[in-house]
C-alpha cells in the first residue's frame, strides 16, 4: 500500500499505475475523522471547491484529480455536502 504525500490523507492508484495523493490528513479537534460529510464544514468545503472546479477546468474534467477525489470524499453535490 503506497503512503500518501506529506500532509495528505489518502492515496489512489489509478489503473495506469499513477499514485494520486489527496485530502487533508490528521484528526479533528475532538479526535474523530476530519472529513464529516453533511456538516456546515462540509458545505463550506464544497462551496470553496466548486469555485476551484470552475477555475481549473482541466482538474474538473479529470476523475482522478485530487480536487475531484476530495469532493467525492466530502460527498459534494454542487455547493452542498450530503450525509449519505
């Protein structure tokens, strides 16, 4: 299992063999997971990253970009983060 780059939480290995590190590492202040979809923090992330999707169209079109993988992890639907 490959290790993520420093400061990143996850690694995805594409079918071409490329390793993509994405997501913020560490734990939340309460000790739980940092990524909690369906919360106000998740909504704030999704709203910010929606702007990045518009600004960086190449990353927005690549399903294996760190931006798209992080939005998937936060369960972003537009500017909102859904719980399920």
